[in-house]
């Protein structure tokens, strides 16, 4: 993918109400971009349309010069809940996804690849465990491994760490950042965590509140890469950007629950 993702006057209505209206933005290949705003401002609606799970009411999203019209293996999504198949082991959950992207591969190569993706996220020793035997954080690592096993060009993340304790959340943020540094996929992250957005992202797209939510501000994160948490949080630019984001959010109070 050499051309940007283009959101062109993206609008989504629910009955007579426009949840998102005239959302316009573009995301360059390889960028890590966060959608940030109050709970219920329509962030997940925009991501769901990008994933192909919902249809726009008007406008649309263009990838590689074509408007998307449904899900695709080139766009993998990780939800807040790991959503693993409970009757399959961690390895089998990842193998099933890898097989979708590589249908002609042998069963042996599928298992080997699944093991490699589990190793990549640091849980190779849990390959033969069922989801019920894993902690929430480990389950989410399996979910991340599953998404990467699809070998997508675009990774979509819908508050993937929202259900985790603070320590596990920081660990998985660092894991995600390491994986992104290695592969430089285009990433779109939905979050309401200001520090998470600043630490991980190249840009932060701030959304106004609904109804008729739209892009309010497009902020560039001025922190250098590769990024280290201590160095980032010691940088005065971190706190300056944080003040800008908080100022925007304070000036936009929630009026309508969009998602």
C-alpha cells in the first residue's frame, strides 16, 4: 500500500441522527494514528466502517484508490475483548487465522507459523493452553498474534488494552510499539487514554462530540523514534502536547452517546 487511507466526507446515521458527519482525514502508509475523544463520540463507529463491519451512510473510505465495501484480510482488527474461540488452544486460534491468509499452506507449516507468532508476542510456552487457562493479558497477546498472523497491511485496534490492569496495559503498549517498529504496518488505534495515544502514535486525530461528530484537530506527535517510555515522558514536548489534547477535550463535553 503506497497511497494513503482517505476518509472522504464519511457519514454514519442511526435513524434520524448523524452519529458521525463529514469526517475527513488521511493516513499515510506506515503511520501509527490514534482516534481520540470522549467515550461515545463515534471513534469505534469510524473504525468499524474502516474494518468493513459497518457501511457508511454517505461518503466513504478509500484504500489503494478504491472505496472499501466490506471486510478484507488486509485489514486485521483487535477488539477490547480478545474474542478467542474458547474450544481451541492459543496455537489453534492463531493457526486458524494464518490458514485464512495462507489457504494453500500445509498443516505443518500452519502450526509452525502459529508458534512463531506466539513466540513473537512472548507467549510461546502457552501454545497448548485454552483461553480459559490464560490471564486476560495473555489472551490479548494471543489476539494480537492472531491479527499479525493474517499478515495485514493495516492493523485496527479498538481499545485493545481497555480491560487490562495498568501494569499489563503498559507491557502490551511496549509490545505493540516493538512490533510496529519491526514491521511498520499502518495502525489505527481507538483509545480514550491520552498518554497511550501520545506514547504510541505519530498523529492523534481528535474527534468532536456527537451527534454529528467529526475531526476536530489533527495533531502531530513530535517525539522521536524509536521511542522509550522514560525518554518520552521526560520530554517537554510530551507535556505540551498533553495540555493541548486535554484543552481540546475539556472544551468538548459529551452530549450524545454515539457508540
